[in-house]
C-alpha cells in the first residue's frame, strides 16, 4: 500500500473497496452496482483484473469512464497471477484509511458500508465483519453453507464489545468471506500474503491481524455471499480439504509460535494440539451451535458430487 508508514496523512476516500476480478462476467456487474448504490458516499472502488479470459474486461472498461471513483487495474503482463498478488496490487493503489473487500461474484446491501463503518466507529474496534446471506447463481439460498453462516451468527450476534479473536481463529475461520470485512488499512501494510493454502488467504490474513487488533460484529445481513460451482472455495473434495487443513495448521503454528510470550494460556494450549485434535475442535464448534443434523447436512452438501 502507498505510504503505509504515513497513513494518518492520507487525503482521499474514507473507504477503499478492493475487488479482484477473474472470469466472473456473469456476476461482476451486479457486484459493482451494489457498490455504486451504497448509502455512504465516501468510497473508492479499485477493481483489479487478474487476466480474465471471458467478457469481464469488456464489462469493466465502461465503469471508470462513468464513475470517477472507480479505477480499473491490470497486472503489467495482463496474465493471471492469483488472488494474493491481485489484492496486493489493489491495496498498493488504495487511498482510504479503511479497506473493504468485495469479491466479484458477491454483492452488498445498499447500507453495507454505512452500517459497518458506524459499528467500527462506535466500538473503537480495528476490524468489523457482518452477518451474510448465502445465495447461489439464481439468488436462492444454499443449504450447506447457510449452516456455517448460522453457526457464526449465533456465536457473535450478542457480543457488542470489541473482541480478540486469535484463540478462535487458531481452530477455524469464523469470518465467512472477504466480502463481509472492513478494517483499518494499516493492518495490511506488512501482512504476509503467501498463505500456505491459497484459497484460505483471508483466514491467513486475519490470523496476522488478530494479535494486534480487535474485531466487532454487525448482526444485520450486509453481504450476499454467492456460492456456485465455480466458486474459489468449492473447487475441493473431502480428501483435498483434509490435506489442505493439515497444511494450514502447520502454517498457523509457524506463524503464531514466535508470538509465544504474548499468547494466553488457552492460545498456547491450542498451538500444542496435533492437527487431528484441532480439526475435531473445529467441527465440534459448529456442531455445538447448529446441532448434529444441520452439521451433517452441511458436510454432505459441501462434499457430495465434488
């Protein structure tokens, strides 16, 4: 990000919205229009195309001409470089004190930025994330992933004060999607984007933010999280998921162990656990909030046919 050390001297929009684009021509117009429709006016939208080969660029090209708050970026070689480098390019051009992410197949409610900004300012927290509604290609509900969202909502809906989430994040990602998060830009300045499992980049970033900052939750739906067959996190079967979870756990331990002296007793205990136990704890946390029937339904829905 530009001038990370001098964020207090920035002049620009209050919120920089970063959108990575890659072959989602069917959805990206709806995503952009949901930003344009925001009730809070002080934003900029930075769209970074990651070498799309569909009609995405044709759709995107019209927006900077129509709205001076929207910018379109591409990698210098116009090729695909992956989500991490694409987000980093967008962040390098961001001028806002706050960063909000919107994936190009998701969309926001019209008051999404306003509600999250208000909650962030009222609470004094560093990161805000919101309740989401899961939709599919036709904007209908998705049973399996809705179970996960409900489990997260039940955990946080009554918690009004800023939270330290490192202990929770050590066992599972309790923030369902990039698209529901807004945070202070300074927390991303020196972040490591080389996630052990690329599709869990968001979890990797929140693990780095958690020891330094506090989180707060908005219990109203502010984000429509679209799940479909081409979704980034749908391209994985059960065996691949278990392998990825093992790799991620080893990465988490390497990331957090150097902070040992600043960790709580619970956090230290969690880091000592073998992968299998951490996985069981992750599953148990979902079961405890949504019940075994809903948990089984989510698992079957998520992995059947993959």
